[in-house]
C-alpha cells in the first residue's frame, strides 16, 4: 500500500467506537433573529398559499366562495410546520450526507482496488512459483525416463553387436 494510506483503516482493522457526544443546548447554533424576515437580506418565501385562495381579485360576477373544508373524523396530532429555515437545514443535511458518502465510497474503492491488486500480485507470484516447481519436476522426470530408455537401448545394441 502507499505510505499516505496509513490513515485509512483496513477492512479487518477494529476501530474502537467513541461514545456518542451530546452537545449542550448552548452549543447548538440558532439562526439569526432576522432570518426569514422579509427585507432582512435573506430570501423572502412569504406565507404559503392556502388552498382555494385567489392571487388576483376575481370579478364579482364569477366569484364563488371556496367550500368549507370537510370536518375530520379523527383527531390528529398537530402537523409539523415546515419553515423555510428547517427545509434549508434538511436540504443541507441531505447534501452533506450525500457528499460525504460519495467521498467515502471513492476512498473505499481506491483502497479496495489497491488491496485487491496487492493480493492478486501475491497470489500470482505464489502460483508462478508453484507452476515453475511442477514444470521442473515434470521435466526432470521426463528427462530421467528418456535417458534411462536411451541407455537401455544402447546397452541392448552393444550386447547384440558382441554376439
């Protein structure tokens, strides 16, 4: 592995888990007081449009009052109000999470690729050594058998020429 990869843990390395840190309430940042107020330099999202509300004044002849909403049969919990600041924080959280995940995946890919190359190089070296040893043994055995046969044939010729 490269020397600069020492800070990256291996897949088999046990990393001790740190206890979760709980931030005190005063350490949690709060948005500035002017945040979300119109004309304060931030985006003015305005109040959300209500269903059935008109953005332009309709003519008196075609105006009909919106129907009253049907009463709900089941009492529901108060709906969570999504403010622009909360939505922005949620979007930031999602973007940061995606960026960190992509970065970690890229680093993991690099580390895994290098580890795989290292292990494949070791395996190929071992296989080459084993294959070389087997070929040498087979060649020795084949040469020994050929020499033994050739000597036996020459001895047979020599003994037949004497007779």
